[in-house]
C-alpha cells in the first residue's frame, strides 16, 4: 500500500470514528471496529487499485466491519436466548435419585482428606461458588479450583474402588456401604 494512502487513512481517523460510532452507538465498540478494519486493510492492501481512492476503499471495509459486528451480535443474542430457554426448561433431578446418589457419595467422602471432602461438600453438593469457598477458606480462587479438580479426581477414584460397577456405569440402584 502506498505511503500516501496510509497517511490519508490515518488522517481520516476521526471521520471514520464518527461514521462507525453513528452506526453502532458506542464509541468503545467503534474504536474496536476501526482497529480491526485497519488490520483488515493492511491484510487486503493488494486489493486497492492504483486509480482508486484509499478513503472510499476503506469506507467499504468499515461498512463490512459494521455488518460483521451486527451479525456477530445477532449470533451472540441468539445463543444467549437459547441458553436462557434451556435454563427455564431445565429440570432438577428427582429427590429420590439425588438422595441415593448423595448417600453413596457421602459415605465415600469421609474417606477422603478433609480439605477434599470439604470443597466437594461446599461447592458440588451445596452448590456454592468456587469464589465463595475460596473466600471462606482463605485461599485464592485459582487454588480453590485446583483443589476442587483434585478432590473430584480423588472422589472418582474412591467411588470406582468402593462402588465398582455403579460408579463406572452410572447405575443408581446402589447398595454400596
């Protein structure tokens, strides 16, 4: 891309910003779009014809970037809407099944190290967040995440040792100790 074309694109930045901001309604989003458009322009510099205006050419890139922004936003909105619908229709496990599973897990939890059984009880069974557990335990959220992962692995191993077939195949008619 010729140096004078690059200079003209840089000199027109304020106009480009107004153009995009007027279409997306947010200065921050407009800044992001313009930055991405500059990168795209550098990648597509070979499509700029010698007799073509660099500014008109860049406005086409900006229009396409704005269109892409709205397409991406529509896809995100659709995904969030689908997720919200899934949450509404999500059913909780039957209380009987939950009790059977919890009894089996509870008997095995007492054989784990106290820090592992504590995090499983707080995070997985009581459904508290990792962050709230970390604050309560006086550790970092990262440390709590690692501890939760290790505790789940230890629980899985112990369930397979104790419950054998039930743990491996997911049966719920468990008669474990």
